[in-house]
C-alpha cells in the first residue's frame, strides 16, 4: 500500500465551529466546544486515516480582536499553523459576511488563498439562496482552491470535504503510528474538559479569566484513576463564585467533567478540583507553556 499524509490547519473566526469540525472528523471529543467565543486557546491535533492517507488536522484558536498579552499569544498560535500545513480549511460561520472578518486576517488569507479550502459552516441555519450569495461574495474577492458547504454539527458535507482533501496528500509515509488519534497528552485534554465546564456553568468574564491545570494523574490498583486539578482564577472574588454556595458549583463542574473524562478513558475517574486565586496568572510563563503557547 502506498502510504500518504497530509497536514490540514483549521482556521477561522472565533465561534465558527472549528473544534466541532475536528471532533466530527475524528469521531471523538478531542477539542472542547462551547457556544461562546475564544473557547480554544492553543492548537490541538487530531489524526485520521482514510484509505491510505493519514490526515493530521490542527484545530486552532479563533481569530478575534486580541487585546491582552494572553489573547495575542492565542492569535499568534493560530497564525503560526498557517505556514506549516499542506492545506488550510478556512471555516466561516455562513450567517456572517466578509465584512465581519478582521481586516488583517483577510490580508493574510489573501496571500495563502491557493492553499485554502473555503468552508461555509452551519448551513443548517441558513436558507440556500442566501448561502449561495455568500459563496459568491467570497469567490468574487478570493481565488480559493475550492468551496465547501457543510454542517460540522450534523456532518453534512464533511465526507465530500475529506475525500477532496485526500486527493491533495503527498509523501510516501505516515507521520504517526496507525492507531493514534490525537497528539495531545491526556492530562491536557482533561484540563480542557474542565475548562469547557467552566464555560458552560459560569458566565461573563470568569471563563476568560481562569485556567485549569492537571497536577496529578494517579493510577490506582482498582484500575481507577485519581486526577487532581486546580482552577486558577484571576480575581479574588471569583474563588467564591467558582466554588458556589456550599461548594455546589464546583461539585457540578467536577461531576460534568468527570463524566466526560471517564467516557474518553473508558475508566473510572476520581476527580478532585481545587480553586485558587493567582494574581496575574495570564502574565506568567508557566501558564503559556503548559498549553503550548509562546511567552514573548
Ligand atoms: N447549528 C450549528 N451549530 C454549529 C455548527 N458547528 C458548530 N456549531 C456551534 O457553534 C458554536 C461554536 O462551536 P466551536 O466548535 O466551539 O467553535 P470554534 O470555531 O472552535 O470556536 P473558538 O474555539 O472559540 O474559536 C457551538 O455552540 C457549536 O455547537 C453547525 O454546523 N451548525
Ligand atoms: Mg475551538
């Protein structure tokens, strides 16, 4: 069998459905998904083999108007990916128009248009006529390789997208072992899952001003796993909010997270979560490196 590989970067504005697409393609939950913007903070890899092609997908933080040092590091992480990949999936929420996109981002995709598949996502939410107008808008201004219309949520159109992508694969080897589906340590995925629950259970600034670290990963004799995590919050009064009345909130977060982690590991998990205030954590090097961001 003639082995091939292709590396594909999934980029686009925040909330366009990039992580949803990655999960749909891989068929398991690797990347966290929420209805809020700026969910993904750094690149996540998923790996899938179709016929003889090993496809490596890299989910990236969404493009948005980054202001803080931490947000800028997220943005940089997305842009770095663009140069290194064979193919780019530019994912756009089809309810949005070109004018909603960041001007600098529009310039950078212009340079790369020849290695871009334009993908209009969430087609389940818009009527066909309007959708075709959006396609025309983009293609009047850009010379993309191809355009696809998909629903990352339902999977509509994804098969065709993958087939067309494998046609562009190259080289005569695979980059990862045959059975590998991700390239992110499980401890980081576990931190991400707890972070997703913070997004789902808590509102306004709290998810953005907090981060999660998995400190211990202990395999017990009974085959269960004990995981110790800490949620670092950026404001003193957030500790109480994350804990909730009589610890109710942290209990809910912990239970939801544990259920998801158990599903992925297919093992019983004992998850313990601490909440700590850490002044300025988003200006501290260790919290960048831990999740794969550059600290400049
Ligand atoms: N209706 C519909 N909703 C979708 C579709 N794809 C994604 N979504 C929803 O859009 C929201 C954002 O999805 P994510 O996958 O987190 O988006 P993202 O691009 O990874 O966002 P960031 O990581 O913040 O950049 C979630 O509520 C998804 O359920 C789709 O095809 N149809
Ligand atoms: Mg995401």
